[in-house]
C-alpha cells in the first residue's frame, strides 16, 4: 500500500504524463536507465502504440 504522503505527488505526476501524452512518456523514457528502462518499456509500450495512431502534441505544448 502506498503511504498517504506519497499519493498527491504520484497523482500529479500521472496527470502530467497524461496531459503531455506520448512526448512526455518518451522524455521520461530517456531519463530511465538499466532494468527500470526495460520495465518502463514493457509497461509503456501500449501507450506508445496507441499514441502513434493519434495526433501528437508538440513539444511547445508540454512547456
């Protein structure tokens, strides 16, 4: 179970990734290393596949 004090920052991070779309996930992937990158790739691949079918947001929209 996640401690209560970690829930708001985690939800904020999820919201930022959701709003940022595939570009945000790609930037997060670039910041992930080793075993965690493999795990990130495995978990995020469905989102990358779905995003490739949709219109992409621009990098300026993320700033």
